[in-house]
């Protein structure tokens, strides 16, 4: 692979946005690029490096979904099972509905949430926000949990039970909506495996892959390695964000399957390339090749896909917790059909392609993250290097 052009691309990113970034690429079992540009902390001139730890936010989702599918492989649940078979709090779900005159009514859902709905974000469970009644209710619940629950009780099961008390935004299976579904999946993993969520990840994924710097809670002796996170305004001015980490250890028993992990470029690259190689890395089998194939297929029907409309993801469908390329011409992409991955709030990104045995991981810490500019360019430049 000819990769010299990627170094200049990364430098151009730093000129326009983040104070530092890093990129790792693995191809056919070999590392072909590991590049670090700029700073982990601008004020102290601490350079971004192999030791830099990042908040990976929603890139946690692929780890959570992989973990859940490992349990699926053991026959411990089926994708079409009703969720209440494992999490009884979700029995008899309700839905917020708006009448023609604009009034909100709460009525029974047309069916149960299925386990698969958690993977595919078709459950009706939303993120906290202010766009509808469900989002506002989730906002209140998450705020109250942080204040009223002690560290030992603010955990994945308590969050799941609180979310189950909120009427859904739509009938399960009828729409796609980004939300807390993968956090509930963490509760399912605990119930089905009989282990604490973080323990399952540590024993079944992180230890076998020697991912020694990936955690829900950053150990005190590693906190100095955490990259600073920056805000960028419309004029391109950069300021350090000192607010986002204030709640970092609030309710520290909560392990967010949707956004909670910290990791390094090398750690996450091991995980990504394991998936690109069909579920095995360095002699450690984590998950089956056919299961990865199932995860990376588009699982949304045409109606659900109409709600998956982020412009920079044109050409992608959505699988079991991952974007997946289904029509390269729509997005102007030179990638493979079936290339999959996801990204994180602060601009982290992963690309996984089992057909080419290719994986790429990009790390930065910037808000807003400029993902619509950076990620398609990274993807096209990486595929352009394949001979």
C-alpha cells in the first residue's frame, strides 16, 4: 500500500481542526501505518503518541455488540426473542403518540421490543434530548440517576429499569433512531452471561487481545495519558473543554455500552483487525467469521432506512450496531460493499473490511468533530492505496 499521502492528509486535519490526531492501518495481518500528528495537550505541548488515551464514545458500541453476539453464538438468546424474556422490565411497552391536533397520548406498543431491535436501533428507546416526549423523559431519568443513585447502584441494570419505565418514541421495529439501545444491551449481556458487563469484556475480549489500556474507568495511574478535548468555533478558534470530564466518575458503577470506553490507537486497532480477519488475531479466536458476516449485513428495511439519513453516511445501511456499505455509488465511495464500522462523538472512527482484510482506526478529541469532512476523505484515501 502506498500511504505517503495519508501523512499530509492528517497534517491538513490538524491545521483545520484537532490539535492532534493519530491513524493506524492494518492490512492482511500486518500493520502498514501508525502515524501521530500534533498534540495530546496544546497548552503543555504534550505530543500525541502511542501512549495517548482517548475517549472513544460511540466506538464503544461495536465492542458491546460484538460481546453480545459472542453470547448469541453460544445459543444463549435469539435475535428475534422478546426483550422481556431476559429483561422483564420491558414487558408490555408503551409508546408516546401524537394525535392530529398535536396532543400526546400514551398507548400500548404494537409488539414487544425484540433483542435485535437493540442492536439495530429500532427499539424506540432514544437518547436524552428535547425533540419529543420520550427524549425529554430520558433526559429527566438520566439527570435523576446521576443525583439520586449511589455509585454502587447507578449501574447498567438500574439504567435499564429506568429506561423501561419511559414510553417509547415509536412502535418497535418501525423506525431507526439513534439512542440508548446499546446501553440496554449491556444489561442484557450481564443477565445472559452472569457476569458484570466490564468483567465479560475484560475476560472475553480485552485480555485475549492484550488490550491493556481499554477501560470504562480510567485507572489513576493512567489518567495523565488522557488526551485533552477541545472545542472549535465557527471561526476555527480552539479552546480546551474543561466541562466534559467533570462527570467522568459520577456514578462510576455505570458502564455505558453505548459510549463509555477509553482506549488507545493500538488497543482499538487490535480489536478492529480481529474483526477484519474473521474473528481471530494472533491465535486468539474471539468470534466466528459467519457471525461477523451477519453483523455487517444491512438489517434495515426500506422504511427504517428512510430514518437513517446522515448525509455523510450516504450509501450505508445499518447492521447489528455498525454502519455497513450497501451502495458505494450513492456516497461516492471506493470502498467495498460490506465495509463496516462506526465513529465517536469527539471524532474517533473505525473502518473494518473483511473482504480486503483491512482495518483502520483514527483518533482525535474535538467538538464538533468534523466527521463529515474527515471520515469520507480518510476512507477514500485508504482504499486508494490498495494495489
